[in-house]
C-alpha cells in the first residue's frame, strides 16, 4: 500500500469522525446532470388536471402566482382555486396575474391555527443595487417570496436586518376557509409558507376530514418534526414522493387510478 494511499485513507477517516465525508466528484456531476432531466411537480399535476381528477385547489403562500410556482402554467378556465397571499405587494401582483380567471379567488390573508392576527416578516429593500448584484437579478420584488413568520428565515437567506419589516396580518383556519368557500371536495392543497409548512400540514390533517393530494416544501422542516409528520400521514394511508424541495403526499388510488 503506497504512502499516498495510506494518507488518503487516514484523511477520509478523520473527516468522517468530525461529521463530513468525501464525495466522489463524478457522483456530484451525475447528480447535477440527472436533476436537469428529472420529472417536475407540474409534470405529475398536468395529466391529473387533464383527466379532471384535480378540479379544486387551495394554494397557501401563492406569492405573485408566477415566481417559483409550479401551478402557474397549469391553470385553466375550468379550475376552481383559492390562492392565498398575505403580503400586500405580492397580492396585488397575484390579482393582476389572474384577473381574467373567473373561478380563481385571490385572498389577502394567511392560514393559521386560529382566526386571529399574527406578525409576519417581509422585505423592505432600501439598497436595490446590493440585492441585484447578490441575486443576479434586476428585479428585487421577488424577494418578498421569502416572507415568513420567522424573521431568521429571511436573514439566513441573505436579507439584511435593516431591509426586513414586520406587518400584522389576519389569519383564518383551514376549517373556516373550507366552510366559507364550500371546498369540502378539495382535490389539491399546496403549501409554501417559508418555514410554517410543518405546522400547517400537521394542522390540516388533524382538523380536516379530507384526503386531497398535498404538496409542501420539506426543506425548512426540522428532521424530528418531519419524521413525526410522515408517520401521522402514513397512518392516514398517504404515500410520498420527493421532487426537489417539494414533497408530494398522495393516496395511491388518487394518483394511479
């Protein structure tokens, strides 16, 4: 065994002991290449909408209806949808983007555990040039997609403390929402709430006796919370598939029949 090989093995062992591992460069390249051709969430939803298995949708955290939104290219004139966005600027853009869709309701509040008021943090950009350079985009409006009930969520995504503001918004429960808008036949629930996803999915399955297709962001959820949530969903006969940052939670007969 050569001296260099021994040194390499020793290095790998030391790195492993402190919680890291060396990843084969080819593996990383393969993973990136595969991601370019991997199926997207919209590829799963498109045939379901075409077959009319999805006719009613609730989208929590719709933002402007375009930014980082897999539903934006799928809406048609027949779909009924409730799009919920609490941030005023994003909400105005959302309404404008869907102003010709008669069956789409855009609502300017948040979904919460109670019908109450809650503080939410969002962007108030003062130095546009800084963020244009940082995010390599002339448009910094899209940064309000990071709005969250947790201020640290914005900070860890690179928003300076001085460019964060807070607002008091109204919240409505899933139960009230479904009753008020007669959505007892809900087919698809999507949740993208920048760190509040676990709380809302957990609340939905605890308080609502429906089993729609559910899509939510898993990447901001603590490992311990996600395990508890998946076990709870499993008991309700849900199966899972991960596509990128989203988890698709489905009933087998709904997705494959």
